[in-house]
C-alpha cells in the first residue's frame, strides 16, 4: 500500500508539473496519452490492481480513481486555457477585417460589334429572315465565280484577299453564303448572313478582318420597292426612328441594278455643316444592295425566269462606329479593356 501511495503521489507531482509547462493542444494530447492512454501509466496501475492482496484493492482502487479524475479535470482546465490562447494567436495573425468593402467582380459584356450584330439580326429575324452561316475559308467558286466575278474580272481588284497554299482563300465578303444557301435550300429563300470577312486593307477605316451582314430574299415577283421597304424598315429600327434614305446607282457584279443606300445623318439630319458623323454631307453611306443578277440565281440552281430577288451587304462595324461615335475602326479590334467594358476610350 505504501508503495502504491508513493507511486500515486509521484505521478500526481510529475503530471502537474508537466501540465504547467504544456503550451499547445498537441503537447496536452501527448500528456493525456501518457497517463490515461491504453498503455498510460495510470491505466497500467489500474490494471495491476489484481496483483494486490484482496484486502488492499478497494483503497488502492479508490486512490487511483481519484487521481484519474483529478488528472482529467486538470487536463480539461488546461485545454480550455490553451484553446483560448491559440484562438487569440490565430486572430492576431489571420485577421479578417469584415468591414472592408468587397473587391468587386467586374462585369463582362458583349463586344460593341457583337451587340450591334445581335440588334441587326433581331430586326431581320422579326421580318421573317433566317440566320445562315458559311465557312471563312472559301473557294474561288463561291467567293467570286458563282457571284458573277470570273477570273479576270476587274472587280476582283477591290477585294484583294489572303490566299492559302491549297488554292483556297479567306472570304472577302459574306456573299458566297448566298450561293451556298441557294444551292442548299432553293427558292423561296429569306436569309441573313452575319460573319467575319478578310481583305488586304489596313488604315483608320479599314481592318484586315472585319464583319459583314449579308441579306438575300428570293421569291416570285420581287421588286426594287420590296428592297427599299425592307431596308427602310431596318434603318428605322436600328437608329431608333424613321430616317430619310436615298439610293444611288452603283455597281456590283452580282446585282443588277446595283445601288448604294445612304441614310439621313441621325446626329444632325443635315443641319450641321461641321457634323463629325456625316462630315457635313447630311448622309451616311450604310450598305450596298441590288436585285440579284440572273447569273447568280443560275449558279445557285434557281430558275431566273420564275424567281427573282434582292440582296444587300452591310458593315456592322461601321454601324457600330456610327452608333457609338467612333472615329477609328481599329479600336474595335484592339481588345482595349476599358473600351470593351464600357469605360470609354
Ligand atoms: N459583297 C459586297 C461587298 O463586300 C457587298 C454587297 C453589295 C453585298 C451588294 C450584296 C449586294 O449582297 O447586293 O462589297
């Protein structure tokens, strides 16, 4: 019994000392294992109670259990202290100031050209046109020949393009999709073709890649009046109010007659001789158009004696420039962050 009591006193003393110097929850856990764990000192003593003479067991057992409770209480008290100290240390280093304003996410947005393109598409879809697409890498047949532009036609000069090694080329306009659509769907037909086109051109008002939106309507008894009505309706919708328009005679190999459409300057209506938008002319040139040439219908597999139609091609980049008052086309394609997110240029 004496030896047991001596051992108990010994453990108590050692344990309390070590507890005082335990500074972290890990060292506390180590202590718990050392004394109370499966092979802990106290546990082993409790197990060896059976070796004592029966009359000594109750007193020794009670003393050991008291020590066990004491140790548990001390560990618990110490662990609260350590946890609080650890919390405080963490707060000091991982400090989060919840009163700071959030960093913000920034807004994504559609590119001005895409916005303009989508507006144009919506307007024509509202008039019953379907949207068609074609390849940007074209062949000579669709880009030129089927559009009534034979190999040595001077009109090819206006559309100097990029040729690929395999004889194909980057399309110079969206008109080749007219031919593809006619061959695919036949007449009657009502399509618009938005897309990218390419030419060897680069200055303030030309970019080697730019956008076009083509339109084609084929049916029986289509007239120039239909073309005018359709395009005037479009102009009123895109600029927000009906605008005067005029059609000037022009030339495109794939239309006959060919016209260029000008609209009244939406900024000054011709009343400001120093208008930045129309340069004082009062008119804005917005598209080329005309009645589809019979040869083109034939190339598209459509009988020109039964059907006729009109077509137009316009530049959404130019429409975007007009709408947003830009003077240099190139800003549209430079990817300037502030410009693209509406921060101005
Ligand atoms: N393809 C012509 C160009 O790129 C634009 C054009 C003019 C298209 C008249 C047409 C049209 O469909 O009828 O310059």
